C-alpha cells in the first residue's frame, strides 16, 4: 500500500508502532483469550492498563501528586460545561481569553450554565484571530478562574508561555497541543484535552485538575461532578476501555521516543520547515502572525479559493490527505501532531513547490 500522509486536524494520525501493537494484541490481550474491548472494566487487567496510563502521563507531563488525573468521556466540549459547573462557584464569574472558534464555543457553553457571568477579558477578533491578543494580569477581573485555549486548532495560533494572573487559577484547553510542547502543569488549576489528536482514539477526554479545586466543587449529578469522578477513579460508570488502552500505548511510545521535550523539538523542526517554505513562497502564505504561530496546526492559503481547491486535489492525488482548511478559515491546514513524520512535511513541500512553479505569475 502506498504511504498516505494524514494531515487531518482530528481524529488524527496515530503512531504506526502503536497501531501495530494494537493489531497484535487485538484478539487476545495478555493471553487472556479476550480482546481488550471485551475485558471487564472491573478486572485487574483493566486496572493495570489505567494505572500504567496514568503513571506514564504523570511522568510525561511532570504532573505533581496534588493533581488528579481523570479519563472521561464527552470530549473537550463537555468540559466547556463541567468546568463552569464545578469551578465557577464562589463569585460565579469566569474570565475568558477569546482566541477564536473553540474559545468562543467554551464561552457559549459557559453562558448556558445557570447564574454564571462570563467576561471576555481580551480578544483576537480585531486581527481575525490571526494573532493572539495581548494579555496582562490587569485585565483579570474578579472571577473564579480564567479560561485559555492554549492551541487554536482552526486559526493556527498557540501560547508558548502561559500568562500569569494574580490569584485566580487558569483553566486550559490543551486539546490540540497536549504532549506536543512543554507546559508547566503547576501554571494551571486544570488542563483538559480531547484525546483524538495527540493522545489516541476519540471517545476519551483527559482532565488534570488540582485536588483543592476538586475538593471545593459542589454536589452535582455524578457524571458532571469532578469530585464524584475522582472518588471513583474515573470508573463511576463503564469507562472507554479501548480508548484508554490505546492512550496508554501512546504514552509508552512517547516515553520511548524521549518524552515531551523530544516531541517539542521534532514539532519545532517540522513546523519550521513548513513555515520557512510558506514565508518564501510566492503562491502560498501563512495568515498567522509569526509570534503567534502554532507548532501543530498550520493554516495556509493562496488567496484564491479556486487555486486552493486545485492544490487540495493535487495533494490528494499525491496521497497527502486531510489538508482542506476548516470551513471557517478556508484554504488549507496542515496538522503536524506528534505522530506525524517529517517525511510527510518534506513531501508536502515538494508538491507545493511543483504547484508553485506551475502557478507563479
Ligand atoms: N477545543 C479545541 C482546541 C479543539 O481543537 C477541539 C476539537 O477539535 C475541541 C475543543 C472540541 O473537542 P471534542 O470534539 O473532543 O469535544
């Protein structure tokens, strides 16, 4: 089979070695005679999978003991609701940093939670979200927490340094760059991420939350309550066993590759290759301000919708798939997650150069 490079923003490319291991173990997990999809979530086989996955994630991200790790369902989108319900409890106010589509979705959902006041303390709307807004802690109002989207999957911007705020915790949506670059967990009250980009199959959401915030959270229906989910070690109901198993294998793979710092190094190299080409091209451009650029999601355009379409068709013919930009931004987008190989970026640039030669004015 020809090599296909999958540039999709999510669900996204998984490490080949992990998929091969899943394939080998699929029919009989650890000689149990059962598939991992068939084993009980109350069995010691699964307890070990979850324990190892959590332990390895803690190693990868240097997660201190005072943080709980949850493996949940409902995607990052459910966290747009759970975070306000559990954490906006004293002042009932949340400050949001508006960096584009996913930040806006988080704002919309928070507004639907009864009695919560939402403030957009800063916004990148003026630049059409092609650069990150300025943040300083004087912007921070009297809120329970500040919400930040660390990597903006659609717009292709990312915070390299986490802004600091006076006394309030930061809640970070890290869905599209978790484990792809180094952040300090202790800069956050909570981090959450849908798994389907840098972690594993869809259906799993990782939440990393400081225990004192869990302790203070109110009594809520069980599946919406961090406190109850922590008390039951994420197995309050049947957890997504297969997705947690795959995530565990990805964490092992990441450790074997050299961990998050090595991933960041590789992601910088891959993204630099593409940005350097874009900045020198006479046909393709990056719309994103240099200092705001993401390492994992790289939108680019020709400035002509018809040419964009032609390029996407040429890319598909060359087994470069998933490059169509998000409908909100148009153009193309190359998502270069941890498992995406540098050879894919090199091939993309070769095809772009060919296209450029044919379409240069
Ligand atoms: N937040 C960000 C930054 C995303 O990129 C996405 C999905 O692409 C989401 C939230 C929504 O994630 P989910 O589909 O897991 O709800």
